[in-house]
């Protein structure tokens, strides 16, 4: 007997044996189950029971029949919902759950969590009856979406801040504004989507392209610093996605960075020009001459021509200063600088070498032509001077084959020998470095 009971207890019980619920009690439970979101769908066209959510959304029990409910699922969610439903219909699972948007009778969208379980299939295995539970999770989903959006916004702000920081480093760590602006425009693409962009600078009343593509633009932002407009940032946004409000904020911040960088670059360029240009004569300084001369010599070396150099000194310049004053001496220096600029070719290079001495480099110029240029300069100085006493020049000349690539300092030293020969010969004359 004991063995028989043990066997009985080991036999599995059917679900019907485990559920002992009086039918009358079950009927009483149905309204409560419906209020908890439980529904019943009879695929054979028989009776179906909607839950309270279904009715809250504005639908009747009759509208629950069949698969019409699927037409109310949001188009973006429909593929997933249909796939899960078809798995259940084909018998590949006996239940599933999903979260999706559902259209209410008034046209609004509500987020729903739906879980279903199969109750019965027909003799062919097709879905015949199932129950499910639906819960309105709209508030939770809206909070989740708001949190996700806030998180993404925070990440985007961080990306924007980091990109602007990197751009600031790029713009402030180079002396080549053109390359820096080009790199900055490329980096800005990460947070400011656009088809093309360009940066212009206003200099001497003219607008010049610094970097970027000079294309038609739909956004133009002046680059202003210290109350002065020094340039322009032009942007052509993408046709599909125009810039939003936040991107415009970032774009203006970018424009402010460009304005500061261009202002610094202009100041640097002005400082460089001041350092490389003699303020009294308008000619390059000795330092500028020494930097540019090797390039001119290298270009001339490509030909079979010669290259010449002049060293020029104003005769008795100290006496001129002592007798007529330094203002008169400054006028003479200025007039000689003007005469040199007017007399020389674009390929020639002249500078105020120091005090009352001037140096001139004449690429592609032979000895005879160099001497003729020197004589013309000597004559021009005499006629251009506006002092009580005449102004004369002593000039030394040297000519070498350009292909020798003679260092500029060696050429000037040789021309200086010619200069002293001219002075020893009585001044107011042109003399070669050697006979």
C-alpha cells in the first residue's frame, strides 16, 4: 500500500488537476482580471473579452476580434510585433511579450506592454485561443526616452566642448593661419554637419579667402573682435538636415574662436612686417634681405645668366646730419628708398643694410647691365635730393655666374670692396669689386 501511494505521488498532475476553482468564482474574477489588463482572443470568431485598457483606448469588445488590432500598431514597431505574433501562430513558441506603440481611438499613441500565452490550437496546430495581458507603460517609456535624450544631449554637449577645445588648441599653436583654419574647418565637421565652409579675412578693404571652399553659402557669420569685423565665416549646411538651434550656438562659438585666431594672426603678420620692413625707407630690413636672397639666387641658378650685387653708401652723410639736422638726413634716406623701389625690377631685391648703406641683389644681370643700373641710381639720387647741398652716392658692384650659387654674404663682401674703391677714388662714382 505504501509503495502504491509512493508511485501515485510520483505521477505528474495535469494542469486541470492542479487548478481547483469553482466556475462561479471564476466568473466573479473576470472583471477583476480585465481591470488588471487580462484579455482573451478567440481566433475562431467566437467570443473574445477585452480588458479595461482596450476600452480606455476607446475600443469595444467586438473590435478585438481577429487580427484587426494589428493595424493599430505604430508603423515603426509593426515589423517586430508581427514577427513575434507569427512565431506564436506557427507554433514556434507558446507565448511572448513586446513593448510597442498603439493608436487610441482619438488618434494619440500609447506605449503598451503586451504578453500573451497560447490556450488552444486547432487540429492543424493553428492558433485558436490565447490570453494576454496589456499594461499602459506610456509614462515609463516617456521617462525612459526623456532620460535617453538627456543622456545623448549631455554626450553631444561633451563632444561639442571637446571639439571646440581641440580647435582652440589648433588655432593657437601654429603660426600658419591658413593651415590652422583649414584643419579647424575639418575638425568642426564632427559637430557642425555641413556641405562646405570657408573663412575669409578682410584686409586693406579687400576680402580674401583664408581656407575652405568658396561656394554659395546659406549661413554667414561675421568674425568680430574688439568691435571690428575682420572676416567672415560662410557655411553651406546639408540640404537634408539644416542646422538646428544648438548647432547654431556651436557654430557661433566656432566663429568667435576664428575671430580671435585671425586677429592674432593679423597682429603677428603686422609685427613680422614691421620687423622685416624699414619704416623710414619702406625697403626690407637687412634680416628680410638675408632671408629672401638665397631664394632669389637659387631661382637665378636655373639659368645660364649672371647675378650681380650692389653696395650703396651716401657720401658724407654724417656731415649732412650735422649741418642740416637729422630730419634732413631722414628725408634723404626716404628719397633714396623711394628711388630704389621705382628703379628696380620686380625680380630685384633691395634693402637698407644699415645706417646710410643699402644693398641690392640683381638676379639675371651681367656686369655691364649692373653698372648701368648703378649709374642710373647714382644719377637719380642727385636729382631726387631736396637738400641745400648735393647728395651723391658711392656704389660697389660685383657680378658672378648664377650657377656658382655664391653665398649672398660673399657677394656683398665683394661689392663692399668695390664700394670702398669708389670712396678712395673720390666718391660719387661706381666701382667694381676688382678690375
